[in-house]
C-alpha cells in the first residue's frame, strides 16, 4: 500500500487507518481509494485485528472527491467497494470514524459508512454537492434518511448546508462529541473496549443491528437466529462464562 495516501498502524487489536493527503484536505483520489480498500482487506484477513478506526491527517477527516483528479479523468471508485474503496462495502469487523475538521461530500459519506462516529466539537458535516450542480452519489442520499430524521436528511441534501457535530449528535448521527484534537484518542478508546469482547459475538451483533433495519417483525427472530445461534454454541461462549466465574479476562479464540 502506498504510504503517501493511506497509513496504517496496529495496536491492541485495533487497526488505525489514516487518510494521508493533508495538503488536499484528504480529498479522495484513486490512490487513496486503493489504499483504503487495501487497509480494509488487512482488517478482514488478519485474525489479530478486531476493530478499525478511520481518521484523516492534518486536522481534517475528508473533504470529498479530489475534483482536480476528477477533471483529469481519475475516479476514486472501486468496483464492489464504492467511493474511496468503502462506501459500498460491508466489512465483517466494526469501523469507527474519528472526525476532526470537515467531513464533507464523499467525506461525510465515508463517515456514515462506518459503524460508529466520534467527532470533535468543532467538526462539520455536510453533503454540499448541490452547490456544484452535483448530487451525493456515494450513498448519502439513501443512507442519511436511515440514520437521521428524513426531513433533516432532505434539508442537508437540498441546501448543501453544513451541520455541526453537536447537532449531528442530537439527531443520533454520531456517537460521541469530544474536545477538538481528541477524536482519534476517544475513538481508539472505544475500539479497545470493543476489541476486548468476544469477536464472534461482536461480529454477529453488528450484523444483526445493521441488517435488521430491513427485516419485518415476523422474520426478525428467524433471521437473527442465523447469526447468533452459532455464537451460543461456540468455544468462546464457554470461555466467556468460565472467565466470568473464575474472575479473569477471557482468552478468545474466535471459534
């Protein structure tokens, strides 16, 4: 992976992925898209990794698509992965966005494609594509109405105006608002808490929470069972119960 666009670091079962184009406010070009897709592949293939944190270098999360690269014919989309290599992809392990500065256009669509969002109190969110005669085509138009009140999503889509982190928190779009400069630290703390839990249980729980939004009431129990029944019959379930009884930390095997 090119370290010029995406940098990764591993600590305590957590993969930190940094969009590293600060001179362009981490706008996505093809190199960044390839690098982010490769980082997600690393998350999924490495059994030691439990959670990823996605952040941006230089005090900005991501300002969207690199329009200069776009004009020259460079498209930061990957088949089957979407914008910046992530917006159309469902990872099997949780991803937390750590947002400082701006998460705009494709940058906001990257953030809402993550499972959780931790944001600095002076960060800003928005899908301002309409101000340039474009539309938020990387998932913002259909993901936002599922993650916040649809009328507010409509306002963001049609005005292109920005939203503060505090307002996004009030609407349930983000999980936590922290002091400026501390979003990455707070996101890593959340990631470590997740990484300490049973990996099979985390993966199954994440999939049920994600997919159940489209289930009917009648089919929910059966569909949930397909995810969680294997967890209850796993070695990790026994280990978790034994560790609790013995007052020790569990030794998860992921099976």
